[in-house]
C-alpha cells in the first residue's frame, strides 16, 4: 500500500494540535467556509477564543482564507476560512 506523503504530513500536523485548535479546525472542516463568528457560535465560545486559534491554524498552513465578504450579522467585512486544499483528501 502506498501512502501519500502529504497525507502523512497532514496526520502528523493534526496529531500535534491542541484541543482548542482541533475544535476550531473541526468546525471549519465540517461546515466549510465560515467566519470566526460562525465558529464562535458553533463552539459556544467568545470570538476572542477563536481568532487566535484561527491565526495559529493559518500559520501552520492547515486553514486558508476562502473569501472576504460582508457578515450578514455584523455588517462588517470579514474573512471566511476553509481547510487548506492540500489537506483535503
């Protein structure tokens, strides 16, 4: 059986994520492109608990910006995040 190296790297990265990072990553992976506010509501946590984790996930390359759009709730321009394409199997 041949295992793709990018998949091995992906598994290694996910195994090293803290609990909160994994929760945030899981929400983004599950619901698709979403804003920090949407993640915050899904996890029932304050948004300031989410924004730092999203930045950390971006820094290690597992989450990327999908688009920027007006949030229907806040009427502000926000980023929508998605799982990095190279990590989708």
